[in-house]
C-alpha cells in the first residue's frame, strides 16, 4: 500500500486554491519533478496530503488507480476540489496563478520565468537519461562533465545578463520568487549541487545566489530541517 501523510493545517493559501490538494508521486526521497510541486506547497504554506508509491508499487498503481486519473499513466497527479491536475510544470504554474504569486507581474517577467523553466526542463531530461542509462554510472559521469556544465554555464550567463533589467535580487526576475526559481533549485538539488557547501556551484556565483535564496525562505528552510525532507 502506498504511504499517506497529511502535511500542515489548511489556511488562507488553501482557500485561495480551492481546498487541500492530494499529490500522487513516487517515494523517491525529496527528488524529481513531483518534488517541485511539494516544494511549492511548502513555500506557499499550502496544507496537502502526500501519497507516495514505492518503485515496487508503482507499476500496478499506474495501471489501476493512476490510469483512471491520467491516461498517460504519468505522475505527479494532483487531486484538488474535484479536479485532477496533471503535468508537474503546468501544475505549479496553475497553483501560482490561483495564489496570485510565483508568475511575475509584467509580460517580460512572465516570459523570462517561462524561458528559464524550459531550460531547466531540458537539463532534467538529459539528467534523467544519464542516471537511468544502461551504462550508468559511466553515462552519468560523462553527463557531469558535458551537459551539466553546459546548463550551469547557460544559467549563469542568462541570470547575470538580465540582472540590469529587473530589480536587484537573487531570483530569476529579481526580488520576487517565481515558480521557475523552484524548478531551477530542484534540478540543482537532484544533481547534488546544493549539498557539500555548494562546491559544485563555486564557479557559478549568480546561480548559487538563487539557490541560497530559495533555501533561506522561511518555509523552505523549515521543510529542509524537518523529517519531511528525505534527501
């Protein structure tokens, strides 16, 4: 049976989104595309129900419970107010809009957040391919030397180049956090660049500034220090 845990107490943020969401995702530590949805819930102070499937449970669940909610049989899947939400990045954009946050204010800010998110998605695709390749860990070691460095440099360049256009601050659009900051943080976390004193980010100070700012947010900091954070 999948594990189920209720997190937090419903408050204003839950009222804004229409209820207490239930997230269906793998029991995969605090990693993956589904984790960025949990991270948004945590940062926004959204109470939620967390249903986790072990890797042994998932094949059966995706043919039964999950396939009835999502024909593509992929996760995360969110149940909220009688509706089913699919596709992790669409979910966090949707939740952000319901909250009136995490999406930028001007069209330029919204565009830039979307662009940075898309780059992080491209990076994650190659990361997952490398980790689960038949030749892993050799494939992943090569990924660390090639594609990962390419994306790290791309983010450093992009973030630095737009600092003069937005108000000074650590996030993608300056002082205000967007969903894209959480997406970027999560791929850095999953690549184990947020651990060990940020050694993997020492050549990328602007990106490190973003990572530091996300982890310093009160609700994120509390989450990382809690037993809900699984590494």
